[in-house]
C-alpha cells in the first residue's frame, strides 16, 4: 500500500507550480465566517501516527529555509521512501516549505524561540515515532 502511494507521488512530480488564486478571491466573503467553508461536524478524526501502518518506520526531514531545488528534493525523498519502505514526515520551521503540493505529510514547527521550537519538534517526533531526522 505504501509503495503505491509513493509511486503516485513520484508520478505527479512536476516543476510547474499551481496558479495563484489570491487575486481572484480577494474581496469574496462568506456570509458567516467559516460556515460555508468549514461546516460544523459532530466529531473530528485525528490523524493516526505512522499513517495507520502498523510497524511503519518514520523519517523526519527538517526544513529551516526555502528549498531551491524543491522538485528534485521531493523526487529523492519519495524514491527513498519507496525504496526503504518508510514514511517521510517534513518538519517545517518555515511557513510554506512546498512539499505539501506533492503529497508529503508536513508538520509545522512553531515557537517564539529555539527552545520552544525544539520542544514542539520533540512533541511531533514522539507523535509520529520518528527516530531519525535528516
């Protein structure tokens, strides 16, 4: 199952970026904040660690600055995940690392200072059971 997912990620990799829609949606307001786009639900499903794969090994990839060769890096990470049968979790210290558009799981690391970011990253590592961070 995981090999199919990573094969699909590899097949969708392209250097073309999505079109920016911010100018098209500027000024559009929902009648009630969040009502139309985020309807109320009775329960929220939390993501399961390791993507619900029993015994899956998770590798973390720390991103602290924008990646210049994003497509190449995504291709290498997906090929690595496919070859080694691991799950790749991107630990992003920046707002938009770009890996989301390829189908990678991205966890945002936040905090006011280095100690707070380290504590946040440690909590994410424990949640996903990440033993190695590259």
